[in-house]
């Protein structure tokens, strides 16, 4: 599964079984604020949300962004990871 960056709509998108799971963000003062993650109802319960968020973290750091987790779920994924906790604010 791959995450694509839709800069125009300020989203990271991962297609799963023909559905789009997304992370929405806003840019402010050079930082990316990760505001919301969504997994379509019919593909929930498979761990897709965590995969989506971790792949979003990988992509945005590759692209050189600093990020701040606003969404509670995104915060919990960052907080629970030794890799992402020091990187995602």
C-alpha cells in the first residue's frame, strides 16, 4: 500500500480495495498540522488507519516537512512509536 500526496487538497491518500483512506492537514508557519484521518467504513477494523498514518509520517518526512499531530488518533500512533514519537510533535 502506497500513500500519495495531494498537495492541492492538502491530503495524503492511500487507496485500499477501491476506497480512499486519507489524512488531512494544513500548512502554517512551515509546519504541517495533521488534523484528521479517515478510513472508509467498509474497510475499517483491518489496521488500515495505523498503516495510513505511519506511511503518511514516512512520506512527509521524506518530503522534508515537520509535522504536528492535531488529531487524537494520529497523536496516539506517534506517541506509541519509538520511531515517530521524537519526530512528530
